[in-house]
DNA sequence: TCTGGGGTCCTAGGACCC
DNA sequence: TCTGGGGTCCTAGGACCC
C-alpha cells in the first residue's frame, strides 16, 4: 500500500540577510538588505527593511535615499558564505527525513508521508528549532498534501505571527482559509503575466483559482495550469525530486563593474567566464559540444549606441578543457566585438552537454586529451583547496579592471581562513 | 555614476519524411 | 473555391522559478 503524499516546504527567512546576521548578531532588529551581483539590485531584505517599503528586486540606486535616511545596513552578495550556510541547513534537515529535495539555495521540500498526522505540526516545530539552534538560520515550514499547497502554507506561515513559523494545511478547514488569504499572484507558478490575466478575469485569490473549470484553465494556461490547479485541490502532480539530473546547459555571465570598450578586456572577461563554466562542466562530469558567447551594451542607456549580439560555435570535439574552450570563445568574441560601444555585460553558454566518458574522439584530433585532462584535474584540485583563482589561464587577465563591484561584501567567515584572520586583526 | 544571474519546462511553428 | 495528411524532430521564444 502506498502512503498518501505529505510534503513539508522548509524556507529560510530572508536568507542572505539571515546569513549575515549569524556573524553580526548586533544587526538583529535592524533593517538590513543584501544586493545582487555587481551591487545592482536588492535581493534580500530583513523584515525591518520590508517595513520601510524597500521592494524585492529594486535597483539599489533607486532605494538609496530610503536606505541612507533609515540607516539600513547594506551587504554585497557573498555566495561563498551563503552556499556554505545553505549546506549546513540542508544537512540539518536530512536528520529529520531521508527524503529531502533541495529546491534552491534557501528552500527544500521534505517527504513526510507516513509521519503521524496528529504530530506533524509539532515535528515541524522541532525541525524549525533545531535548524535555528544548529545553524542560526530562522525558517518557515509549510505542510500539505502537494508541493504547491506546501508553498502556500509556507507563505502564510512566514507572515502570520500566530502560527509560529509552522503551518499544516491538512488540518480540517485550514486549506480553504489559507487559499482565501493568498493572492493568486503568490501561487507557485503564477508570475507577473499570468497574474494580470487571471485578475483581469476576476480570479484574485488562490481559492478562486482552485475552483476554475479544468477545460477553461487548459485553454488559458495549458497543461501547466491544469497541474497547478489540481495541486491546489490537493491532487499531487509534482513528486519529490531526490536527485538532480545533470544540467543541460551551463551559463556564466556578469555585468561589468565599469563599461568595457576594448577587445582585450572583453576577451579577458569572456575567458574568465569560460573558466567558471568549464569548472561547473567538469564537476558534473560532462563535456560540451556547443558554445555561445554574447555581449551587450547598457539597455537602460537609450542615448548611447546599442549593440546586443551573440555567436555560436559548434565544437569539433565535445570538451571540458578550459584552454580549448577559451580558444573558441575568444575567436567568437572577436567576431562580434565592435569598437565604439560601451559594453555592460557579457556571457558564455555551454550546451549540447553529454557525459564525459562517452565523448567521441576524432581521428584528426590534434590535442593530447590525456594530458589536458590531467592538467584540468590538477588545476581544479589546487583551486579547490587554495582558493578559486590560485591557478588560472593567462587569458583571464590578472588585474581584471572590468570585474564586478562588491564594495560591501562580508568576509567568508566559514570557508576562508585568510579573510577571518584579517577580520580578527582589524 | 548606479538596473543580477542561472536555471527549467512548455508550446508553436517549420523542416522533413513517408 | 479546392493544393494530402500525419508523425517526428528541432528551435525559438515565452513563461516561470529562486
């Protein structure tokens, strides 16, 4: 007999801000925000910052006024720190159920099927308290028969003080109440576009969405919509994914800290992005058969000349070798780079990924692939233990004057001894 | 001065084939 | 007037997620 499904969504509250607070407890109770790469947008806000009206995704410079007036503490993103804290949270969750799906850096679904129904709220409270105690990170937990309902529950749990961070929608009457108080735009899978369309048709709450006719929603939103509505009714359509399948494409792109106007700098940046992408490629034991390079000027500067172009290369032999990939990427960059433009951003995309062990060899291949493979293995292991750019290709440049801004980055407290020693000394 | 980055899935439409 | 029809594969673009 198979158990009826029961999911818990564990969601870290204001995750990046919470990570910073673990190492800066005096920030507790104060407004704090964390910025995206290049210090561009606000991507995490403490409750106090939310209360000031600072919006998610808002450009930093637009919020600068409010921030300065209210003494909001600002952090650049520190993904090394957040990634490590995230691992600690998930390791803690794994103590409570063998089946954990890591959904994002700050969210996980747990399989609670078979756990005693009457006690799941108490169990959730234990999970929440343990994560807080072991990692310092506060979480909200939503429990329900489907992932979509668990997301709804988690959302309500986060904003309703009464439930103390854990809400179980399998308790009679709770599902309807939660769906009534959830705006349709807050349902998992309903983005800005669909929100506008649904609200235009008079569907404003998650409850109303759950009550629409199957045929109608099929026409409006396709099969995706039908699944979503079924999930809201308690019919499970999205099972837990316990192992992530290998990625089908790997991208690395960054905005520049200042405009790039020379081919040399552009090629350095592209080489640096290729190196990062190739490392990811090797981590999942894949090789890439196709490479795309793109570059763009600042789309917000309407008065400056615009150039936005990409070029693709079919690689003669699928590879994970950084040097080889840099070679093709540089050629591609040369093809589209134009003098007289101020480039804002560039990126590299690796696609047509396949398992490294199955890669086809080419009779006329001029590279000694055994040797380059050893070189890559050595490079990766040196960088893994001594820091990510200890060994690098010369093409990436050393000064990297184009690299992104991160003026307010905290030290990587948990992973970088050198930085920690600097903090102690200062 | 200043506007993130990295993914996934689905659909529609064209090419191609028999 | 009327132009076969249906399957499969691929790609571009749209929508979404955090």
